C-alpha cells in the first residue's frame, strides 16, 4: 500500500445539474480525488474530516485518496478473527509444538478480550474450545460438538475489534490476562514471556495487514518477569546416583528393563527424550570395545495427533536449533555401548530400526516412561530426597551428564556441540552446575601472574653505603 503526506484541498465545485451538486476535491501525491454530497453543509463536514486527518500527520492512501484510519475501519475485524487469520497464515510447515504455543497464547487472552461477559459459558470450557478448535486449523474441516460451536459463536459475537488496541487500557487488559492462570494464580515467568512474544508477533501481523498503525505492546509500560535460565544444581544427580537409578529402572518389570537403554541415552549421550524415542540402529556405531557413536538426525516430540500434518501423535522434525537435514554425531562411552548392545540382543528393533518401542511397536510415550522413572526414583532416593527436585524428571539425567562433562574439564565448545547447544547458551544454562572451578581458575591466574612477574626487569640493588 503506497501512502503519502502530500495532500492538497481545493474549493468545492458546485454542479446544480447533478443529483449531488456539491463536490469535495483534493489531491494525494498529485492524484485527484473527489466525493459528491447533496448539501453544502455535508460537503463542508467531509472536507473538515479530511483536513483534520491531514493536519494530524496521518498518511493518505495514494490509490484511494483516503486517510489510513478510514481504510482500517473499512476492513476492521475482531481480535478473535485476527487470531484465526494469524494461525491460518503461518500454519503450513510450522512445527506442531509451535502451533500449540500459538493456540495456547491466543486462548489465554481471547475470552478476556470481550465487550461483555453476559451469557458467557464456563471460562474453562471456552478456553478449551478456543485452544482445541478455534485456533487449530486441522480441526476446521471437522464439525465441532454443539456446545463447542455455541461457545465459539459467543466469543465471535463479543470479541473486541482490533481497533480497540489503540487504547492503552485494552492492551493492559491483555497483559493482565497473560499474568494469571485460569485458577487466578500467577503464571510462570517463562510462560508469560513466551506468550507475550507470540502476541507481539500477532500485533506485527495486524500492522502488516493495515489493521493497526503501530504495534501497541511497546507503548504500555510493562516490567518483564525475572526468568531463571540456569539449571538448578539441586536437580543434578551424581554418577553413583545415576547408576543406581538406571539399575532400579531395570527392576521395574518388563517395561522397566526395556527402558534402561532409553534413560542411559539421556544420561550418557545427553540426548533429549524426543531424540531418544526415534533412535534407530542404523544411526548407532557400537563396537565390541571402546567408545561408540550415535549420529542424531531427527526429533519426534509428542504433541497430539490433532496438531500434526500426518495425524500421528509424534511430530517429525529435524534436530532442535539445527537446519532441517543437519546431523549431530555424539561419541558415547563404553558404558552406554554395552547397555545398547545388550538391549539390541535382548529386544531386537522395530521394523523401522527403532531401538525403543511400546509393546505394540509404537513410539515410547512420556506417560509410560514417566511412571517407570518415578518408581525407580522412589526406590533409590531417601524419602527426604524424594521431596526435593533431585532427578525429578528424566530430562534431569541430561543435565547431570552435561554437568559432569563440564566439571571434568571437557572443552565447553565440545560439550555444546555434543549436547546440541551454542556455547553461550550452554554456559548460561549450566553456570550454577560448575563446581570447583573457582580454585582452578585462581590457580591458572596465579600461574599467569607468576610468569609475568618473572619477566619484569628487577630494580638495581642500592649501593652499599659502607661502614
């Protein structure tokens, strides 16, 4: 859309032979425009509107000759419709997990951004309908249940227009909605920041579509919550505890015995669970002796079949923070090589080569391995330790493995490569897990100072004054 601030107005033209004899005339960037009215009073009023917009510094559209504010009103839509337009535009090719974050952010605020809550269905039901149906493009071809359809019809009817966000108080309502959960308790700082980033992008889309002049979020004072990115050392198990936990996993029946290698991959190879579920024998180098190697090339996070393109519950993506077809070779110690060789000899592989699978051959799910891990943790840790976050999640095994490598003196660049991080992120995330580095660093500095001091010229000794 081409715009211009070069607007000039001419005197009215009076044409008595016309049905609307009074013509308002003006130019935008040299192009002539006009509108006709029945009376001179109407023409004067219209000209005053246009002059007011021009004097306020508002740009005019070169093709239609109108202030942008008028064009925005012509195409005005509700916040609810804006959200649906946004997810539809970006849906194709987006990771399924990303789609759920869009829907979550939009569902959190949309049922609060309404003209009135009179006749509003239960807010939990409305939010669920928004998340599962309104902002899930895959569901749009399906007929929603009658109660869902009624809830969404209520939202569509009562949703605020996008133009309402030109008022700071409306933006404040949105930010307040982000700050709390459905039960009224404060939302986690990381959740608030993530949702605000998404909504910031949605407002950028509104500007791009000509629905707003500028993104309104930066115009409202907002203090971002403090977010702790570093891993809590309290979750990191030591090598002895890790070994005991893996042994306890093997004692949790047939399912547990099958998952020993699964958890071992997280600990020894620093793999994310979504990477382990799709580990295939074709990507494993497992020699009879010494170190082996895993070549990772894919992640399969569980998102839900309604969010993926193929209807499978696990999305199929490349490695996190990597190009689509990038790989990550990870050397693995003899301990993990032995565990995986035993696993393959005992259980074989799935038809596609996957090492780990359910009894029916499907992808291992968090609901399954989470139960096994919880039982093993209860068996190994004391009741007091079970009340702490120590090794509470299987993912904490990855933190333990990375922390062990850093504290063993492995080059952070190599640790970052194997873990699939950047060095900056690695050191920021694991800053609190580095133990004993202060004394080591002090020793290195002392060595450097000693070398520097020995190279400095010594002052000459003063002459002996004699007796």
